[in-house]
DNA sequence: CGGACAGGATACCGATCGGTTTCCGCCTGG
DNA sequence: CCAGGCGGAAACCGATCGGTATCCTGTCCG
């Protein structure tokens, strides 16, 4: 029962994540439910509105997204290596043919409304990534950890957007850029 | 006659530029024409489709956009100063309350279709900016002008997107970042 | 003064939007 | 075996989508 219900919800959120990512937030409820094999009736029993579905589908992506990018705590590398490793994984992911950029940044850009429930989710993800950068910057002895973290976010989001839009290929570009910024900040 | 016709077209494209920028590309033709004080009849005499209106409205913005960012050729500054000045003007523009990021990058993100006529226009603008960076990098003696130009585009688009989404304030952030990259590249 | 044309207003087209409701079949527990 | 409820299918709601066609007024030119 709990499994069945979760399964319906899971199918819906998985399809939502994929369609919102591929086609943008303007995708219709009809197409969404058809693709998920879920009736609109069930969708509106699980969620109050399409906006809530979007927010939940983004929230659902967070664990996999962070697990892909952020190194495990057991990783014995230096802060510098952890940061560079994250950007390497970003570059690896960006070469996949259906890569469309960071889904959270895309949601923030498409929904221009910062009050939208999905915007709140997306902002949280960005803040957590920036906090990770800041922690690593502190551990690495950066001169200004907050500045370095903000610079790395600039590079991260710029690279995501440009690679996602198909106007940049990121072949070592971010690692070269991040290396220069790490050097300039005195991060070990 | 030519003036009248141009005036209708101008009103339409001005309203289109503003509405597409503020509300996104999903804004309807009805609302667009209402805001422009132009009938749909006239719009469809001037343009084949809404997509063409979007592309034309983006194209129309190019001169003002480039004039705002790119320094005049009479400017006697060094390449480094020209690049830094461009980012200073970006930061100045980003503090305006209705700033929503680079309209060309936003269009590329929202229209996920690279074949869309407006995507072509937006890509051209990005390529021209990158070419400007590359020229300045060459003049400044950068070790790898193409690499530096791509790095600057990363910073430019990352900063536009983040400031436009309201998750970054850019208070000297880009100039600090660009300075580090210019230094690392050996640009005078 | 008259006629031609531009262009705004508006109705209309089929399709889709987000969201609600009805119906009915299937599965489960008693 | 039967009662109840979950949930899929689909009709339905008013609104809007992109796009077309009709109408009618205002303007300009001969």
C-alpha cells in the first residue's frame, strides 16, 4: 500500500523531473501525466498544483545531484582536489548528449518568480553548494573563503548554462579557470 | 507611410523585448499585442509567427546592448582596462531593480531549441562578445587568448544568470574574478 | 469629395492550458 | 462473495494558446 502509493508518486516525480528538465517548466499537466502513466486525478490528490509537482520533482533530484558532485566525506583528498574533482565531474556530465545545464539554475531562470515554491528549492541547492565551496576554501586556507566560494559559483553556473545551451564544450575549461582562482586565493 | 509602418513595428518590438525579458518567452501573443497597442492582424502582417517576433525583438536589442558593454573604439585604455570596464558596466546594470540577467542567455535557456530563430540571434551575440574578449586578450599579450576569452564568457554568463535570478549581488565580484584571470593569463 | 488602404477591434478556429469531476473497473479485506 | 476504496480514463470547466478572417473607422491622396 505504502509501496504502491509511493510508486505512483515516484513515477510522477521521475517523469516530471525529466520533462521539466528537457522541455522546460511550461510543459503541460496533461503531457506530464500521460508520460508518467498517472491520471490527473491521482496527481491532484498527491499535490495541490503543478507548481508543487515541479518543486517536489526538483527536491527529489537533490540527493543524486549532490552525490554526483560533492565528494564523500571519507575522501582523503585536499580541499583543492575536492573542488577540482567537483568541476571535473561537472565537465564529465556536460558531455552527455541530453545535458541541458543545471536543472536548478534553469528553473530559477525560467520561473522568474523568486516566490515560486520551486525557486525556493533551487535557491537552497545553490546555497548548499556555495557553503561547500566555502568550507573547502576555509580548510584550504584561502585568503577570502567567501569570495572564493562566490567566484566558484560564478564559474559553476556559467559553465552549466553555457554547456547546457550548447554554446560551450568545457574541455578542461572550468578546471583551468578554477585552478587560476584557487592559486590567486592562496588555497592549498 | 514608412514612418507610420516603422512606428507600429517599433512599438511592437519594444513591447516584445520588454515582455519577453520580464515574463519569459511564454508570454502570449494576445498580451503582447495588447501591451504594444498593435492588433494581431498587424503583427501577423509584419511577422510570420511569434517566434519571428521574438527573434526580431532580440535582434533589435543588440546595438544598445553592445554599446552599453563594449567600449568605443576611440577609447584609449589598455585591453585590460577595456575588459574590466565592461564587467564594471555589467555590475552597474545588474543592480537595477528590474534586472533579469542577460536577455540573450535567458532566451537560450528558455527556448531549449537551438534551431529556434531567436536562439540563432542569441548565439551570435555571445559569439561576438567572445570575439571581443579574444581580441583584447591578443592585444594584451595573453598566453592563450582563446582560453581567456572562454573563461571571461563563463564569468560573464555566470554573473548575469546569478544576478538576474537574484541569488548574487556582484559587488565587485566579477572585477575581482576577472582580475585574477587576467593576471593568471599574463594579460597586460 | 471620393475612393483606396492601413490598421485597430473583435470574433473565430482548433488545440491546449491548469484544474475538477464523474464514472467505472479492479483489487483488497472482512 | 461482497463492500469499499484506490486510481485510471475521460468528460468537462473557463481561460488562453498561436493564428486567421471579418469588419469598420480613420486617414491620406487624387
